């Protein structure tokens, strides 16, 4: 039996669908502004608790034009998405993760196995950052609920922090 057949039998899917991606600009901005940072050799990882109710990790990738042509930038994104797709267990569950490629990244030397090892070495830091981000979000919920009146929370058009974060 192939590895892919085993994954399907176990209920795991190796696709990288819309539910697995950070897609909207507002989501990227929220993760980058309120997320917890983790540095690795080639990437800056931003981790924030998922607000869409997903129990699995979601990935977003940012690669600036300073890193080269579209072909080079797309290769970085493609390899990173493949690492995420095949090794989801390395990423913190119920979290949104944005990987920002660092300046000076050598695209030609970027290989799948090298990137898997980099994510493996950053795994404990990513897990710790996810826990820290959840604690901060819970503290924000407690602060928001103690300072806002109940009528103000119920009449708001935007979801409150209590609605966004699993407490």
C-alpha cells in the first residue's frame, strides 16, 4: 500500500485546499501584527491562534520582490507549501502560521529536505509561540469582557474577541 493510500485510509488528506491557507489580506495583517515571531535560518514565522475555528494549522507565505524574479519567488512558495502539505504534524494545530522569507535566501540551494529539517528544528519554538499567542489572546478576551458593557458587545457588527478565540 502506498503512503498516499495509507493517508487516505487514516482520514488524513495531503491536499492544500482553501481551508488550509491564509487567504485574505486582513488575515495576514492580523497574524503579522498580533502574532508571535519565531526566527529560523531562512524564514520569519508568525504564529497566531486560528480565528476560523479550524482545529488544524493554516499556512500563509510571504515572499517579497527583493528575493528575485517571479520564478524564484514561486519556487520558494511551492517548496514551503509542499513541506506543509506533507508534514503538517510539524506545525502547531489550531494556529495560523505565516512564513516570511528572509532577505538573502538562496533559492537555488533551497531543497525540500533542507526545508523539512529547518521546520523540524523550529518546531518546538513554533509550538511554544502558539501557546504564548493563545495565552495573549485569552488575556485580551478577559480584558475586553471586563471593560466592555454587555450591551456594547451584543450590538457590535464585528465579532468580539470572545467570538474569535476558543476560551
